[in-house]
């Protein structure tokens, strides 16, 4: 499989220090996928990086809900919201990209989750499932119709980005070996099912790197 330089984009989701081992919301093995992402990126003419980018006291931080524990949920005005440890606070080292991530030709860095009162797992829509981030319009205007997703975390931001991207009529593929999961109870299974129902195809990095 060879990426089409006119229509294909690689979306690298949230490859940030706080989601890697040692970070505030560490995803097991999150850093292991960085070398493969660097190689994959060389095969794509168009690469978009996303960056989780929260203000202090963001609604998704357990610390903002006196006494609430991380990994519990609250009823936000826009629906259920999982609470997390403080992570990816704007302009902190935890919000920076992993130091080994090397994609000099990345064309866009899309920040999300920057409003205090609403989270944004998806790169396309905030967690109210209606406020656009602008990414859909950006990709559409540029004629980028096929999206290959990798990064963190499989069961949250990769999941919701691929589902929303598909709903917006982008053809989405997941690089299965180039993502890692937070793995809350049931979250990986739910993601597998959601991808299956949406007809989202799984691909392997070797499908492209082995050329
Ligand atoms: C993410 C939880 C909270 C992610 C972001 O990138 O998957 N997960 N914020
Ligand atoms: Zn976040």
C-alpha cells in the first residue's frame, strides 16, 4: 500500500510527554511507537499533529472537582465526562511533543481541549459532539480525503477522531501497531466494536513501510 500524495494525510494523535511513561497520564508503551511514527511520516506528503492543550483547572481534571478521583466520571452539561489527572496543561513540559518525535514536514499542529468548560477527545469535534475544531474544514479545503491515524490513546482520542472523521465522510484507517491504549475497564473492547460498526479499516505500519 502506497500513500497517495494528493489525497492522503497521516494524523498523529497526541504524542505528548504526559501520555508517555513518566507523564501525568501515562499510556503503557506510549513512547514505543515514536520511531515507527517518524518512519511512517516520511511516507506521507501531508502530516497533521494533534496536541491535547488544556488550561489549568480544566473540566476534565479531577482536581477541579473538589475531592473527585481520577478515572471516575461526572455529568457535564454536554454528557458524561471522565475525570483525569491534570495533564497536557498549556505550555508545560507535559504538553510538549515527545522529544524523539521528528516530523519536520508536519503541516498543521491542531490544538484541542483548550476551553475550560469542555473537553475534546476528537480532533474534529469537542465532547459536546457539535463544536467543530476546524480540522474537517481544513482537510476538506485541501482535498485530503483519506486519513491514516496513529498515536495516543487508542481508546480515547484516536477512537473519537476516527469515528468523527468517518462521520464527516473522510475514509479513515487505523495503524493498529502504532497506537497504545489507556485501557480503562471495557474501553478497548468498546473501541474495537465502534471501529467495526463504523467500517474503519485496520492497517499495519508494515503495509506501508515494507514497500
Ligand atoms: C486523551 C484522555 C484525556 C487522549 C486526552 O489523548 O487520548 N485521553 N485527554
Ligand atoms: Zn486531555
